[in-house]
């Protein structure tokens, strides 16, 4: 399986650089199915996140800027960890993103979900699907439930890894406990100052 590197544009339309439908039968492929950035990057950040979580929303542009400015040194992997009680639409959003991913549009849908965290009801998600030119029949309701096992697997893997809240980040498998800023993440990974000089603060 190749990694998902499809990005979202400012208006939510797809900018397809490369895409793939995840393999469901291989555990390693499954865990890394929603990856953004160079698949051969020496640093992998795994984020357990929730599309309705405001802290995940704030982390999103930081992490994407980190990847884009890393000269292929860093990639981001998303795993679902919907916090059901405080965020009533988190699971709906996770299922929609998973469904969109199976149409090659995980990251564009993720971008719209983060951009519209106050509007994650079924009608809004269908609107985002239309905006992306997707088959919306699998995005919400009973049809989206076929993706529930994938979300459940991510969530359980998060629990097993000690995740309690969102966003929780792991850098090359190690828990990241610092601030979610480009500078702090870059320093944690020990990226060279020559490369770092292009990143800003």
C-alpha cells in the first residue's frame, strides 16, 4: 500500500498528489494508512486525534507546516481517537473521514472537518462531500457504519498506547510531551539548523 499524500486546498477541493485505498488485511499498512508527507521520511509523527477537538484543530496547521517545510524529513500519520462524551459529533466525523479516505480524499475531508468544527452534523458532512465531488452515499448514517471497525481499531490502539486525550503525538514511536509548535517539534527531532533556518518560528 502506498501512503496517502493528498492535500486539501484553501477551498476544500482536492489537490491529488498521490492517493491509495488502504489495505485492510495488513496491520502495519492499516496503522499507517492515512499518512501525509514523504513515505520514506526518517521521522514519523503519529497523531491520535478527534476532528471535533479544538486543540486538534489548532495543531493541524502546525503539523502540516512542519511536514511541508521539512524537505521530506517528516511525515504525519493520523489515527482516530474520537472523544465521544465531550464531542457528540466526533464519531460521525471520524466515520466520514474514513469513508472519504476510501475515495482518495482523506486529507481534503479532514481539512474541511477541522475548518468547520462547529458544523459536523450529517447534513454538513454531506455538503462537504459534495464540495469534494465524492459519492456521498457512504459518508453518513448506516452506510458509514461499515467503517466503524477501522475507527474502533484506532481507538483501541490508542488506549493500548496510553492515550487519554487529544491530540496525543508520538515521534518515531515515542510519546511527545512538548508544546505543539514547529520549533519545539523540530528541536525534538534534532533537525539541522541549516534546514531549520527555512522554517521560521
